């Protein structure tokens, strides 16, 4: 049995429920609404970031400016302190320099006065010593010259008896004085005569020493020969330590000494022959031809 609420029976008809919408539309109906502001939202976001960067840069610049101001202030303070210290140091140095210069000036004056006194004393002493020494040297030199001259005068006759002739005497006025005797050998004496002559010189020390020295030098001179040279004279320097010099002179002043030089002789002969021939040619050219009869 049917109730009034039940639908009438009959064949099934079309479903009165409307068909469902496509999935795309359902997706569109559930999508989130666009952000506020519409399409200009990304630009606004970028503008906010730039504003934050500018703000940060301004803060950094302000901090840097403050730091620079503080550094400048500290530097100025340090500079002022440095200038003050330098000024005080310069003032103290100037005062010290004035004191030092004054002290040095006093020391210089005192030192100069002291050296002046010492110099005058030394000068006076030096002059006195020099004068005294000059007088002493002059007296000693005069006495030494007199003594040497007396000894030589005593020895001269004995030297001639020993075969020597004194050709020249040189007197050197030095300290001590020197005398040079130039002796030439006139004749040889025998050993017997020389021994007897030495006995006659007893008590004459200078003469005896001179004759003995000449005899020893004569022995050396006999053993000494130079080619083309002949013994000429003996020179004796009489001083604290006597010196004996033997003089030799060339026998033939203008003749060359003989030597075994065949190559040089041959070359010289060729040169001499060429010169002779050249001289003959010049004479023939200069002589006028004989006059024809």
C-alpha cells in the first residue's frame, strides 16, 4: 500500500538532479584568493627590500662617521700632546745647549791658557836646549876636525914611505866630520920594508891602522881584475867606520874591448863597406869631370 508521500509508480524517468561540474571548475572553486593589491604585489615586495638596504647603509654610514669623528678627536689630542712635549723638550735642549756652550767656552779658555803656558815653557826650553846643543856640537865638531887633521898630518909622511901618494883631500863638515883621502900607488914596497915601517909607527895608532888597512886592500886589489880597466886610485873615507873604495879607469878610452862576436863583426863589416861605397859614389858625383885637352 502506498502512502501519499511515496512517489507514483511508473517507469523510471530522467534524474531530476543536475549533472556535476567538471573537475577543473571544482578546482577553480577551491583555489586561494589572490593576494591583496592584485598584480602589483611583487613590485611592492622589491620596494620593501630596497628600503631595508638603504636603511642599513644609512646606519653603517652614520656609524662610520661617528668612528671617524672619534678617531679625528683622538688624533688631535695626541698631536697636541706631542707638540707640547716637543716644545718643552726643545726648550730644555736649548737651555742645556746654552749651559754646555758656556761650559765648553770656560774649558777652552782654561785649556788655551794652560797650553799657552806649557807652549811658552817648552819653547823656551827648546830654544835653550838648541842653543846649548848647537854650541856643544860646534865645539865637538871643531875638536873632532882638529883631531882628524892632526892624525892625517901625522900619517901623510908614512903613507908616502909606504909607496902611496895623496893626490887629494876632501873635508866634510858634518856631525861627525868626514875626511876623504885620494891615494895613488907610486911604488911597491917589500914585506921587510913594510914590517920595519910598522915598527916605526909604534905609538901612532891612527897611522899604523891606516897602513895595515891599505896593505889588506892592496891584497884584494891584486886579486881583482876588470877587462880593459886598470887600477887607478884608492879612496878612503875616514869616519867612525872607515870606508875604502878602489877606483878603476879604462886603459884605452876610445878603443872597444875585444870580444868573440863573429856574427856581429860580419854585420858591422857589411855596414862599413856599404857606407864606404856610398861615400865613394857621392864623391864621384860631386867631383867635376876633368877638362878635355
